[in-house]
């Protein structure tokens, strides 16, 4: 089977992610153990994910968001109760 013409045909049909996945799977020795249905499923999953990501990126770029925030901006430290030693005996009294 001619590998590169098939990949180019997939790209010509607008399935670039599927073509990339096809070439990666051809070079992967563990992919040879997969059934045809699993192979096709992986290719379709890759193409679907790429299209969904492209659609989401396009929607986000056209959205008029008030702030540009990313997940990394959120705090990841858990709120913990202070240790008894760290208070140094200066406890805050309420009341």
C-alpha cells in the first residue's frame, strides 16, 4: 500500500489530523496489533478532536470576553488551617 499518497489524499479531503494520525500509526509498532475497527476509531477520534478544538478556538477568538483568563491564573494552593506552632501563641480572640 502506498502510504504517502494516501496521506496526501486525506489532506486534500480536509482531514489533515487524520492523515497525521495515520502516518504516526504506520510508524508505531504497537499499532500493528490493533484490529481494523480500532485503527479506524483512533483515526476518527483524532480528526474529530482536531475539528472540535479548531471550532472552539474560532469561537473563543470571536467571543467578546471581558477578561482573558487561563487556568494557570487560578490559585492551586489549598486553604489549610494554620498549625499551632505557627500561631506563636498570639491567638485572635473573638468576642
